[in-house]
């Protein structure tokens, strides 16, 4: 079977320019690539034909020979073996990968990052997390806190360059400063991070003795952190540029302060609201009276207890709660009454309570209603 004309394979006329040939080849290579034509068994053969045509037409000498002699230029004694005139074999496999690499970036640029190549920027330092515990009073008022953070800082000996005496790094000889190397594997050209420079594109001939070429050293830093009023457990404060120093002069990371507000002995918090459970005597709950309760700002508030108050009754103190984190009014504070049953009674106290019990038949409406419902329930079960 005779070979198809190389120009016809690429959809070109004989006088096509080098740019037109390259553009037509890229288009055909995309259309016929085997990975995009899994359901077409002829795609691979057609793909090889297109690459063979391009391998000849992209080379000025080979193109001139083909224009004059056609396929005969690369057969028999017309220079079939080597670089100047031949394809390097019947199928052109030796030069195929070279041809394919010309359009590798177009075919797989997005997937492999081909067109974005080049060396990596100096590595950014890692972000750091610091857990900070504060009291409820500190969360109410806000504060300036001094913390010590173990981290990596720029090496003062080499000014972060990683090189002895602050000398400039040199271009990596393996990747010529690109940070990536290419390897041909059969029909594919694979791009990888340079193993010599780890993608930086530069190496250090004489590493700094203090930091070992990293450009940073371990050190504990003292930082002053502003904790705003209204913070709560889970609040995150970001300090830009206060994380680890970058490798070889790279930008530093950030420091994140995570707040934990410790539990309080008196108050319970719900967002900007505070709850305080206050025990009151049985006589105060029955007769009513005034009590003093603490507030989170260290003050006191007088609360009037209505007569006949039950356990669980709540009273609100407006504006006595926590401040909102981003400004605005304070929340409220809620007092919850806990009527306390007396213990360790004397004989006289017991005698008075028994007397009170005999006289209080109509003073416990909730008990009377409950036991009336219970009696009705039992009677219905018997029926």
C-alpha cells in the first residue's frame, strides 16, 4: 500500500509555510490522539502517519528533499539512515517523541501544567496554629496577650538565601533553571519536578553552615496579640506573615490564634447571653424578697423575687451579658431561680413544718392538680 502524501495528511498545499505546517500538525494531533479516540482502532496508525509527515515537513532539509523526490527521498540509497535525510527507521519511532513534544503543551497543558512550566517560586512558609485559653472575664473585657511561638525564622547569617556569606544561588545544571525536566517514555513525554533543585531552578554551591542551606532556623518568638472583647470558643485570629519563614527567602506563612474560653464557676454563656443559676430559700421563694446577684463586669445587681416563685423561674437583666465581637450592644443576663429545700432541720423546725403542712392544703395548686390527674388515671385503668 502506497504512502499518502504528507501534505494531504496534514490538509496542506505544497507551498505551506513552517507556521502553517506546525499549526496544521497540532490540530491533527489533537484530533487523532489515541487517548481521545478509544473507540477508533485506526486512530493510532493515523496518528503515527501524521507525526511522520510532520517530522519531515518541519525540517527544512527534509522538506526540500521531499518536495523534490517525494517518499523516494527517504527510501533505499537516498539517505535513509541518519539525521540529515532519513526518518531513523521505518516507523519513525525514534523521532516521534521529539515531534510529539512540540505539541505536548497544547495537548496536555491544563492537565500537566505544561505551558505554565518554569521553576517554582521560593517555597512559602507553613501556616502555624496557636491555641490560646482565656477566661470569661478576659473575653468580656478584651486584652493584650503576650505569647511565645516556636517557629522558623529567617537565618540572619545568610539573610535567608541559604548560601554561605549571603552569596546568590546558581542556576540548576540539571534543569537549566527551569525547575522541571522532561523524560520520553514510548509515545509520551512526561514532565517532572527537577530532582536536583526540587523545582526551585536554583542550587546552592556552598550552603550556610548555620541553617544548612534552608535559609531559616528554629527559634521561639515572643508576640503581642490583641484579643478583642466578645471572643468565644472557636474564634480565629489571623496574624498575616507571622508564621514560619519561607525556604530560601520565600514569603512567610500566617499565624492563626484559636481561642478557647474556659468554663466559669458562676456564669454559663450562649453567644452574647449569660445565664446564672441562683439558689433561693424556700421561705424567700414563698414570701418574696430581694437578692443580690453578681455580674460579669464585677458589679452587683439587685433582683426582686416575687412571692410564690418556683424553681426554674427566669428573670432578665438587660445589657448585662457579653459584648458582640464586632461591636454593638451587649447581650442580656438571665437569672434562673433554684428553690432550695432546707436540710439538717432541728426538732422545732420539723414541728413547725408539720404544722405548716397541715395548714397548707390550698397553698400547693400544682401538687393538687397533679394528684387529681393521677387519681383519674388510676380510676380509668380499673375501668
